[in-house]
């Protein structure tokens, strides 16, 4: 979870974001727009998948271990 | 075409619908039928109060003006929610355990229940949020004006009313609505199920409205591709190199802070959370909601730029595009969507702020100025509600004032970012509160204060530049002409974006002071307790805070306090349940510390932790003293622990001693049995010669006819036997005399080598008899030691003869060597005999010891080695058994050389 936040942050700030800022389009959408929404969607799906794998009522001890 | 009257009527009808929804929601919640109210869907939708009219109108305008920047406002919260497990879960757990009601409550509770910090945070929040509320008023006003401006029915009832009047009307309406909504009763946990239901409904409305407009725009604009190609035609460049600059990072960080620290977000995400598991859904669903919200913003902005006249307000594109296309129904829906997003924000924000104001500013004042003996049952509860209503009016009028001052600026998003920067000042303190044990009250207070002052100087003040020429002049020249204090170029940092500049200075100084200050100051006892309770919230499950140790208060006093705040019914229920648990009548309930702790948390749920603490301190005599007592108790506990550790240590020592004693005892027993054996041996030894002496003397007495030769032989045998006896007795006497130190001799320098040679010579006959070969190794030549030559010779003879006597090898051999090493003269005598078993090694130098396997016919009485050791010791040397090269035993004699005795 924590890792997801950190990776997300790194992907959304320069210099990584700059890498995808080129002047061409995918399906008529500029690459950078496509990239930002793509990262966003990926984050949402990853969180959803991770949350499903966590115990419904996380135990306190395992909760500490996770962090 | 829509008329302004129709729009206003729709808005009022919509508010009426919301009110009905909230009322029904409350009814269901009270009837405990909150199945759908309590779901994670409603929870997630209520969090989306984050998407205000800033999103609905402002984001479009922002996208039209500065491209992709608007995305950061939603990407920041996404990052926070994606990591919900890390931060939000902890916040929710802490708030549930300690009945936290707001950010101010969290910080004041964590930092030693400080009321001053609570007041500070509340004031900053109220001032900082004012621009944000102004933004909503502005959005609503502009949207109504946008509709009215294009209306062919003229301005209707709006004739003669300008922006200010309209905004005032909106603000007044909102105040009334919020008061009706949020302050009908004081709730135990500050949860407003009805309001949350209404907010969730509004979330659906605004999403649907924006998506509807978006789909419409994409449809008439020729799909995404068509719209983006329009952008290219217009020369709008999203891929500009300046997109990802300092401002991008700044807004991203600010939105991360805002989603946690904004009073209304804290309210819906943390305080209104009724089940931690709802976060699991919100973790991905809220980002998804924001994704849906923002996916159409860019197309709307681009299409608006391409078809609307150049001077139209891009903030209103969501509304003006459908109007322009003649889609009145859609335009009305869009208006409702925007209205919806504004109302939900204003309602929740003012409720959250009013809770902060009443709990942290008004309640402490009331408590200070009214003696606790006054007041009737429901008084406090009523007072609380009045305080909240007053706060709501205050907050909205502040927002309205800000709107009044800044009505000339037209963009929405920059106004919101001013608020974000103010609220972000809490973020470092909040993180420190729940993750850093050493963060201290003084540091946090200073850090937040300085951060706020810097914000006011670099961010808030410049936004008011149109208010007076003095401010504008200040911006250009700095105060009193000091150029390095210019609000937008502090310390000569010029050329930065004003927002990035303000955020950089205020937040970095804030963090710096917080960190350094915490390291330099020592937190108080209460702070330490609270720090542990907050930071270790997942380590200890539901540990009650016990700041009041000895209940000097009676149940009556406590009930009185509880009744004032909670009302008679809830106070009664609380006391009855406590009485039932302890099995006594409510009247004679003994207030245990646990109960007082529970009562404090209940009160905290209504009036905040600091106020609850103050109130109970008044009743429970000497709250601070109790705390000292507690620390003392902790010290006592520490002493007991130390004492126990000492006891343990002592008992370990005792165990060791006992073990040693046991060993000694075993040795004694061994010696004792040896001694018995020796005595019988001595008796035997003495008896054998005595028997022969007696029998030979009897023969001599009785027989007169013995040949002289025979008689002579008998007499000589008697003589020999007597000599043997004498020798044995001499040895015993010698040893005991040596041991008691009675037998002494003069230690004089003697040649040890000479004594060794003499001993070898004496033993020559013995060796020959046994057929034992002697190998003389290295010799030391003339070496002088302190001692007695005869005694030394006796020791050598004893050891050599032992080696001979106990050797049963087929080819008995012996090695003798002498060296000088390290100032000592060393003689080693070893053989290839059976050696000495490990068990016997300790015993061989004991008196009366005889080789266990050695049979009685070996002669000696088992005193030889004991005597030898005594003699060597008397010469300041040592005699020991060592591990030699040969298979048998190896004895080493070590004597100090003359002149080098040290």
C-alpha cells in the first residue's frame, strides 16, 4: 500500500512524467494525457486487487507488519 | 431559454429535496435501520464532497487556462487513498478510540490535550477556509448570472440585484439551510447520518450532471479524437515543457495535504466513518470517482475554447456550452450539478468548522466563566447548539467578506489553492502526531503559527491586492521598502510561481521548526502519554486513557457534569450501564478510574478532548495532581521491577553457591571414603609388620633350641619390620607437620640440577629392577633455586619412583627434562604408563590418595605426592599434572630461579 503511494508519486512528478511528454497521439489523445490517466487507472486497479487480498478485518499484529 | 426565476426556483426545490432526504436519513439512523446509510458506497460517495464547484466549474476553467494542471488536485488524493492502509486507517482507528471530532481536536488531544493548540488550529482553519467558501459563493453566483445573462426573459426577480446581493442571498440561504441541517442535536460521536445521506445523493447528482455534459460535448465535438484535433488546430499545447514544473509538484503536494486536513474531509473520512472496513472500498472507489469526474473536463474545456467567444468565462463552460447549443434541460441539470457540489461543500465545511469553533473556542470560554455549580440539565447541550449556529453564521460571513473583497478576480481554482495552502500547514503536525513520538506541543504550536503567518504574508495578502493600493504597493516594494520581504519574492527568491513560492516557504519553515523544535524541547508527562497512545494505536487494543487516577469525585458530581453536556437521557443511560456492569445501584456507583476515562471520552465526543479534560478536572479534584500521582505510581512500578530483578539476580547467585557447595560436598565425601580406605590401609600396613614382629618374637621367646643363624635372621626381620613401621609413621607425621607449617627449613640457594641428578642416581637401582629405560632430554645445567637440597631431592625421588611403580607397560620408559623458561626452572617427568584418569586428576594431590587401580602391594601409604606438593609450595614453586607428549602421566615442577622471583 505504502509502496503504491510512493510509486504513484514518482510516476506523476518529473522527471518520470517528462518521459511520456512527447508530441504524438494515441487514438487521437495526446500521449501525456493518455499516460496520466493510465497511471491513475493502474493505481486504482492495483489498490482494488491488493485490498481484496487483505483480510476483511485486518488483525492488529499483521497490520503492523504490513507497514 | 431558461429564466433566472426558474433556475432559482429549481435550486430551492432541490434544497427542499435534500432536506427531506436528510430528515429521512436521520429518522432511519435513529431507528437503527441504517443498512444502506451504513454502507461503504454511501461512505465513498460522501467523501466525494471533495469535488466541489471548484471541480465542476473551476477545473474546466483551470484546464482551459493552464492545461493539465487541474489533474494534480485529483491525483494527490488518489495517492492518499491508494495508501489508505498506511495513513487513513490509522487516523480512523485513533479517532474512534479517542472520540476525535476534528483536526483541531486530534492535534490538541495528541499534544497534551492543549486547549491553546486547539484554538490556534481552529482559528487558522476558519481564516484559511474563508477563500474556499467564497469560491463556492462565487461559483453559484456566477452560474446564476450566466443563466440569467443569456435569458430572453430578462433578469426576472434578479432585476436590480448585483453579484454581491446575490452572493449575500446565497450565503444567507446556505447558513439557514446548514443550521437546519447540521445542528438540530448534538451527537455522541459527531456523526450526522442524515447529512451524509444528503451528501451522498449530491455526489451522484454532480457526477451524473458532469458526465452528461461531457458526453454531450464529446458527441457534438466529434469524439475524443475530434476534440483533441481541435485543440491542435487552436494551438493549445498540453505537452508543453512547463506542465511538469514546480507548480505541478506544489499543487500535487497541497492536494495530498488537503484531502486529509480539510475540515470537511476529516469530518467525512474520519469522523463520520462508522466502520473501518469501509475504507477498503473507498481506497479504490474514491479515486475511481475522481477519475470519472475528471475524464470529461479536458474535452469540455477544449470544446469551450473552440466554440465560445473569446471573452467568455471558461469557468462556466459546463453551463454555457449546453445553453449555447439550446439544450435547456441539460443546462438546468448542469446547473443543479454545480449547485449540488457547492451546497454539499458549504454544508459540510461549515458543520465541521462550527464543531471546531464551538468545541475549542466557545466551550472553553463558557467553562472558564461559568462555575460548575450552575446550569440546569440540558443547559450545556443547548449552549453547544447555539454556539454551533453562531459559528456557522460567522464562517459563512467570513467567506462572504472574502468574496466581497476579491470579486474582481475571475478564476476559481487559484482561490481554492489559497485555502489548500493554509490547510496544508496542519499536515506536518498531523503526520508527526500519529507517527512521531517525540513531536512536542511547543514545536507544533510554533511551527503551525509560523507556517500560518508565512501563508498570510505570501499567499493570502497578495490575493487581496485589488482591495487597496497599499497592498499592491507592498507587493511591488516590500514593507517599508525592504525588498527581501516582498510577499511574492521572499529572501530574494524571485521568478517563481507565486503559489509554489508561498507553499515552499511556509511548508519548509513549518517542517523545519517542527523537527528542530521537537528535538530541542521535552514533552510534558501528559504529552508523552498521549503520544504513546496515538503512535502505538495498533499495538494496544482499546487501551483506555487513565489520566484521573484516584476518583476523589462522587458519582453525583460526575453525573451532574455528564448531564450538563450529554443531556439527562444519555447521561442516565451511561451511568446505569456502568452500574449494571459493576452490579450496584446507580446511586451508589463508585467512580473507578476506568469509568471516569470512559466518561471523558464520551464528553470528548461532544465537546472535544481538551474541554472534556478541563471539565472533568474541575470535578475530579486535582486532575494534575492525579497525573503526578500516576507518574509516581509508574516510578513505583519501576522500582518493583528493579527489586524483582535484584531478587532474581540474588537467587541466581544462591543457586550457583548451592551448586558449588554440592560439588564441595561430593569432593568431601570422596575424600572421606578415601580416608576410610587409607585408615584400613594404614591398619593393614601397620598390622602386617606388627604380626610378623609379634610372631617372630614369640618364636624367639618360646624356642630356646634355635640355631644362632636362624635366631639372627629372625631378629633382623623384626628389625626391618620395625623400620618399615617407623618410616610409615614418620611420613604421616612429616605431612601433618608440613601442613600445619610446623616443619620448616631455611630456604637457601641450591643447585636444582644437582638435586635432580642425585634423585636419578638414587632411583637407578629401582629402575634397573623394573627394567625401565630413562631418556634424559634437554638439561638446564647449573640452576640456582631457593630451597632445601634434600627436600627437593625427596620430591624428585617421589615422582620418579611413582612413575616406576605405577607403570605396567611391556617396555616401561620414562622421559626426564629440565629447562629454564620465563624466570622459572621447570622439570618435567613423564612416562608411558596408564596415566591418570580424569576423575582422579583432582584427587591425586590429596592426602591418603592411592591410585585406585593401584593395588596394595605398591608400597607407599599414598602420602608421597601430598608431601611433595607441600614441599614445592614451601619453596614458592608449583607441582602439577599436565598434558605431556607421552601417553602416561606428566608431572611438572616449576620453581622460581634465584634473584628473579616475581
